């Protein structure tokens, strides 16, 4: 079983409960359709990476993961399932969300669902 999906610097992110990678093209404003609905593309970049990931975390893990996703941009090494290789790209985190899953008087029994969208710069 593969568990090391992402790392940044010397930090390895915990194994995720969900991990998906989208590859999106970015077109310029000059991409249009004519009257026959034929597309005329002006593609600026191909296959820009967007990672959708979520974890079930303890409070301590949540603090560590959130800290590593906070910078304006960062180097991220991640598993690319389409090439079956690890890749390293400069990324930023556009969206983060934390949801309490289980609250208990014992902090060791408290869990958070933390999700993020991480996008290639």
C-alpha cells in the first residue's frame, strides 16, 4: 500500500483519506467559438496540476499540515498516478477546510477532517 502521497521540504504529509489530481489547461481570453461552434483555442498552459486532498487528523497533525500549506507558495513532491512517478512542482493552497469529526474529553480521541485544494503556480 502506498502511503507517501505528498511531501514538502523535510515534512511528509500523513496518508490521506482522499487524494485526487486534476490536470487542467489554461486558455487565453482569445479562445473563442465561431458561429458554427468551432473552437479556436489559444492555450497558454497544458495540464496544470490541481490536487484535491483530505485527511483525518489529530489536533497535533492538523496544526502541522496546516502550517505546511500556509505559505504563499511552496515546493511540493507528490505522487502522479498517471505517470506512476513522483513529481515536484511549485504549488499554492487555494482552499482549506477543517471539520470536527469527533470531539472527546480525551484529546487523543479528537479527530478533524481537513481538506485542501493545492494548485500548481
